[in-house]
C-alpha cells in the first residue's frame, strides 16, 4: 500500500533533529574551562525516573530499559569497568569509584550508548514527557482514514496534522494531486507506523485527537506552512493493525501575526565554521505548541518556514492556535559536505546543523539569530580532522577549541558509522564539559569508516543529560571521515 509523501517533510525532520539536539550535557563550563575540580574517591549515585504530565498530574515512572556501567580510563587504551546496580525505584549506585574523571555509560534497550564524561558523582537520568506513561506504539500497518469537510482549498504542500496530548501521537496525512482545490476529502489514508510519534490513540483512556490543516503561504519569498483550520475528533480507540476512520468538519482558526527578523546570513556563516567545505542545505524557522517548558515530547507544529536563501529577511509566521499553550520558537540551519571513500560505490554526505530555540508564553515579534557557534580546530589524535584520516586506532582522542561565538555549557560528540548501503547511524554519543575526550573501547571497529559531529551546547543542567531547557542552543562542527 502506498502513502503520500509530505512536501513539508524536510522541515519536520529538522524539527525532530532540533528537539533531539536539546538533550543536553552533564556539567557546566565556560570557554576553555576544564570543568569542575575532581571529586574524591567514593560512590557514584543517581536516579533514572521519568516524569509524565497527564490530566494535570505528574506521574513518576522508573526507567527499566537502561544498562549502566562506570568506565575508568587506565593506561594506554585500557578502561576498567565497574558495575552499577539499579533498583526498582530507579535509584542506582556504583561503589568504590576512584577519584578523577570517569565515563558513565548509559545504554537503553536496543539503542546505542551515551557516555557522560567528567568527575561528577551524582546524576539524574530522568526525562519529562507530555503524555500518559502507558501509551503504546503501532507495530504493524495501522491505516487511519480521514473523511472531512470544511478544508481551505487544498494546495500543494498542505497537510493535515493529528496530535493527541494523552498518547503523544503526532503524525500527518499528505494530499494527492487529485485533492488540489478540494474543500473536502473522503477516506484520505495514512499509516500510523509512519508517524513521527506512532502511538495509538485510546479514547477509552481519555485520549483526545486534535486535527489541524496546515496550509502553504508565501511571506517575503519564503514558504510558510501554518495552521489554518482545526477540529477535535470524536472519541476513538485505535487497535494495532486495524483500520479506523476519523470524521469531522474543519473550522477556521483566527490567524495571529508573528513577525520574525530572520538573520539567515549569520546562521549560514556557521556552516563554514563547522567545516571549510560544508555548504548550507536548508534554513528552517519553526513554532510549535508547548504546554509547558522543559518537556521532551514532540508537540504539534503551528508554523514552519523553509528556504535555501541565505539572505536576511522578515517573515510573518502567522498561524491559528487551537491549543492555547506557550510556544517553542526558533531557527536552524543544516549543512553538509560530500566525501568519497575507498570501498564505497558513491560519495557519502556528512551533515551537521545549528539551532537556537526559546520557550515563550506571549510574543508577536522576534529576532531569530544564532547565539552559539560550533567548536573550532577539531582534531583526532592531534591531527587536523578537516581531511579524512586513516589508522587512528580503536580509542582515538578527539580534541577541539571553544567556539568563536557564545559560551557553551557542554559539548556533545556524536559518532556515526558510515554505511555502504544507506547513509549513517549513531554508534555512540559522548557528553563532556572538557575540550577533549578519548573514545572508549567497543565504539569503533576495524575496517569501518566513521565521522564525528562535535557540538557545542548551551542551556544544559549539570549531570542531567536528558533535561530540556527553556532556552537552548546547539552548533555542530563536522570532523571528516576516519577509519581505525
């Protein structure tokens, strides 16, 4: 069964990336600071408890999907592993930890490891979500059909968005060519498994489903897709693998003008700072509905502007808001470079991005400009990383200097394996307050090619790597491909 592709997909992908980028670091630093003073020998402790906001209540749920270990750097390539015990309440402890820096390895079931690097001895691994904790995802084809009237005449690039605060569901219907100009649709189909958040809406548990028509307009030569019409669906309860139809009538939303002075030239300048051969692929400005600051859930888009034009401009992100919440507002730039490598049939794209976002309760105009630049002078084993490198070993040291713009509170290294078929996948993430880190054993494999995104971040909470800040910035430098 074929489903339509959304013309706004690139903007949605960047929104997803920007949200992921706000998983911030472990310890504060300023400029070239080497981080906090080393702590004395003793236990390492922490909690891994998520918080879910649902029906005005906070529900706390210990994480049961994590494997934890403490790695202590030794001589040469050696790392000593110390076990961590975690109880049913989400409390964890590792005894007899020597003084100095360590790596707390955090591995979720089925995922890659994150290493929290530094001298801290107390951690909070919890996250705050907007949904009920027992939401479940669709795991097999689950068609969702839409029959509705009251649409704005459909244009190319329009879509219908569905969002449920209770289940966290977030997804879209795209329109077909034959729908252009229509004000009603019958049995427009999508599949829940393709959603950004493919959770099942369960009305029997109090879930509500909100549908909005996001329509295309042009402002200052820039494409803007924003919320125009909406309705709340009658109660539905989805079943994994079974089709269901939503019916309703869209009603017009009052449009709220929001002028943004978009400093795209400043964002574009970060690409060259990230790597001298990087080129800009897209600029995106985005407004999403946020019930409260500090939540890590994906929430509905209200307006997204997309362009490849690097020149500054003023754009009206006018939208209707059926939720009445606060807004997460910001802009991002994505960039990439192409590299040719032995054993690969075609060149590979190495990508990075930079973003700045703020939570705002009430606003009508805003300047969108970068506040943080990427790290500079990224080196692998003290070799310039702007060119590809070979023979770096299985535990290379990656170092960098502070960015020229802004003061980060932490640095994030994302190690990506380049796939011979496909693009790349993350094999490890490291967070540190220092300006160098050694990759631990088990991340790299001989014969493979990798690259590293080295990001500066601002807005983190020390030792709380999954906390979201009200205001956050990220800017990635791109180290060229390398092989052990």
